[in-house]
C-alpha cells in the first residue's frame, strides 16, 4: 500500500503538465510601421500608444474586427494592418455623424478605398449594421457620444445591446474614453465629453457583457476631470480609462 502511494505521488510530481503554455503577445511593430499609415497618425502614436492598445485588445491576424465610430480612421488603419489580409475590419461611421459633417463620410470612404481588408459600415448610431459576427469591437473616445443631447434617450442602451449582438460568443468589446468625476454618470457627456467609468460598466453589464479587464494605459492622475476635453489646456492629456468586456 505504501509502495503504491509512493508511486502515485512520484508520477503526480514528475508527470509533465498538460496545461497550455502561456500565449506570447503578438508583435505589432509591423502594423505600426505600415507605410500606408499617414504621417499625422504616426505623430499621434506617443500619446495614443497603439501597440499597447492592440495588445490590450488581443488583436490577432485573421480576426473579424469592428471599429465602432471610426472617426478619421486612426484605429481602423491600425486594425487593418494588425489583422492582415486574412482578416477583415468593419469601419462603422454613424449616419448621424456623416449628416452633421461631410468629412466623416469622406474619411470613411478614403480608408475603405485604401485598404483591401476594410469594409465601410454605416447606419444609425444605435444600430450598427455589422454584416458578420465579430471577434472584437473597439471604440475609442466615442462611448460618451451615445449620451449627447441630440440623441434620443435610450440610445446608449440600444447601442450597447447592438454591440453585444454583433459579437461572437466569447468575443470582446474594448472601450476607451475620457474619465468624468466619479458619481457623475453620463451627465457630463454633452458638456465636457466625458463619462464616468462606472456608468459604462453599468450600461454594458446590463446589455449582457462581463468586465474582463481594465488598464491604466491612458491614466493621467493630474487631470482634475473638470474641463472639456477640447480645452487647449487639457486636450491630449485627459485621464482616460480602458476597459475590455467579454460576451459570455
């Protein structure tokens, strides 16, 4: 009996582990060096930390990815290079934004034409019409816009539900936005273009997401979070949160 027990313990200790080895972080240097990225994008890289953002989003070649509110295309171009020719990027620009400012539509068309693996997606802000189930969606400095006064009440909840529906099971949503003071909810979205992190977590949890991780990548502790993000004294130096949510 003692010999059997000794043998069992020896085998348990000496047997090789069946656990999967840790996955190495992909190298995004080629994506950052993509010659199709304009000089203006590269000038913003120090503040926007694109390699770290792609790593936090866990972007890998071949993925189907959405850029929710692509703006001028900074993130879209990064994603196009990072997912490679086997992947696809669906660059969403809200119809309301395009109607407000023609440049939004022009920027979307330009990126769509420049990259073979980018598809332009339009539609209502609260109902992005992504054509396929996605692995990842990224939205940078745009979630607070869902609570701007021009949009009907409930736009945030509808968009959150649409983003949840657009992802594959296990898919992730990355949200980066300007921090508002704790406890202010969505009340400063219009006046300061900021949102309380807790309000984002609440909205997306309500939609069915679970909070998977958060990062201090864009933390600026010296930002009092009381100024409009476009104020020259704080622009480009705002305190921002980065959250990764997962669809169960």
